[in-house]
C-alpha cells in the first residue's frame, strides 16, 4: 500500500503541477481505496474548491502524466478514477530530495 500522507505532501510541494491540479489530486488520493477513487466530480469540486470545467481539464493532464485513468461505468453518471501509484514515484523522489537538500 502506498503512503498516502507522503504522496499528498509530495504533491503539495511539486512545482510542475498547478494549484488546482494539486488540490484535485489530493482529494482523489484521500478518497482512494484499493487503487480506485469512487468519487463524483461534483464532490471533488466541493472539496477542492475547483470548478468542474477545470477538474475535467486537470483530468486530461493527469491522465497524460499517467497519474490516473478514468473508467466510465455503462449507464451510470459516476465512473471510477484509478490511481497509478507507480507514476507518483518521481514526484515523491523529488519531494524527498528537496526536503533533504533544505536540511543541509
């Protein structure tokens, strides 16, 4: 199991993500269980304080980075968001390196 707390800290300090991307990713990570976040976009918008339009734009970027994949459920409005934890490794590694550098 991935260390959600470490990943969320790494996301918050990662310079190559926008504020809204960080917020949306942290909500997804918070609600992830067994690699899947079963949360509606409306709920993500409420919790992250990001508009649905921006969330969908962020999804495209996150999918391009390999951080998530979305799976639509036939005849359902809500789909699933799969979290690819292995894609977060460079972000976590950067966070650890940055943290260690600041301690020197």
